[in-house]
C-alpha cells in the first residue's frame, strides 16, 4: 500500500499533540448487552507516529479484541454484558507529525487525464491499491451532476493536484458550513443541491467529484487543531472529529486536501484512519440490547505538546 510520502519519513517532527476523545451515552432504561466497534486509534504512517494510546470504558468491558480492518486501520471490538444505563468511551493518544508536501512541491504534476488513464493500465502495487477508491461506496454515489461540478476545476490538460486544490477552494466558497442541515444519512445529491453541510459532507462531495471523473480518492477521519479567540484559553472538549480527502498522485503517493478549511493538509490535522467514506471509519458504532431513548455527548480536546528537545 502507498501510505508513505517519499522523503517524509526522514523529516523532523514539526508538531506533537495530545488528543482526548470522549463519547458518553445516557439511556432512559437499562442496557443489558452492548457491542461496539471502534476506530479510535490514530494511524501511524510516514507523516504521523502514534507515541502512546489507550482506550478505557465505564462500565469496564468484559471482552475486547484489537484488529486491523481491510484498509489497514487499527480497530477494537468491545462487549459489555454488565447491565448499565450509561456508557463512557475514553480514548487518549499522543501523536507526532512530520512535514507533508507543500504547495510548491505539488505543483507541476501529471495532467489529470494521464492519471485517470493510468488507473486502467498500470499494475503496480500502489496503483492497484488506489483502485479500491475509484468506485461508488455506501455514502458516495456517483451521478452526472457531480461530474459536471468537478469538470469546472478539471479542465483539459490541467495538472492533477492543481485541479484538486482548485476544487478544494471551490467547495469552500460554494458551500456553507451548517451543522443542522444534514446528518449521517443525508444523500450526496441533497448536499450538492442544498449547498450546506459539515466536514463529512464536504469530504464525501469532493470524493464523489473525483471518482466521477475516474480519479481515486479516499475519506480520511481524524481531528484538527482549533484556535481559541485571541486572549482566550483553550477550552476542554471544544474540538471535534474532522474529515478530509486524500488524493492519489502516482509521483507523490497520497496527498491530503481539506475542503472544509480550504487548505492543503499540513501539520494541524491528526489522522485516525481512512476508507472509502464515513461508513468505513466511523469512530464508534455498535448495537445495544435495551436502553430505549438515548442521549449522546461527544467531547474532543486537541492539545499542542512541546517538540522533542524543547521545554
């Protein structure tokens, strides 16, 4: 698999973070059995190293199995058989980040048509791995309107990553962030028509645009460092899960773009994992027996840490 960016592994650490992700469920009746599937372990690759990680639950779990999914993400399956009317899942990680490609480094890549045509001809391990992100998936349908929107950026002969950056900017400019406009089941055509949504929607919209013209793109789940107002302290639990897009480039590997923040991903994004869309890397999903109605509260705190060798 092409997880590594050439030259990045030897780069110095440019940022370190501590991430605390807490998910709380409160039920209005007793749960007798709960089974949960977690994607809460940050992924290690050339641009990111997980220094430490732990997960604990309240009530204490009866059974826990760590694994690796189809896309290489670390997973954990947990089972609780003790009756409970609330559930807390606490994930805590320390990660270090290394330099990613800059805007200057992604300039002058192959035309997007060359990359598209390569997908059907090249048989290298990297290209074959990228092909799994070429097609429609549970949350990313492909339809003509997506292709039409994409082709405003992907004009004939344009360098692939230059077009990707332009599409990133256009989604930011054309769509409004609105946390009440969509939910996880909102179809992509509705997002395109309504021009409103959240980071998950904008990531899947960009992925749909790329796949609709024959280019592979994967969904990245993680976190982003937020900045408090000037003179104000960083608030505990004020951050949130985030999502962005990874674009396959034959010469460079995978290059990440964030349409929600109109940027090429650098050193303020912490990667949990990646897949075809949100459904492949949901931080937490599962089934419960009993419980009735439930209240959900998610709190994420991303705290910058000193770099190696500094106080």
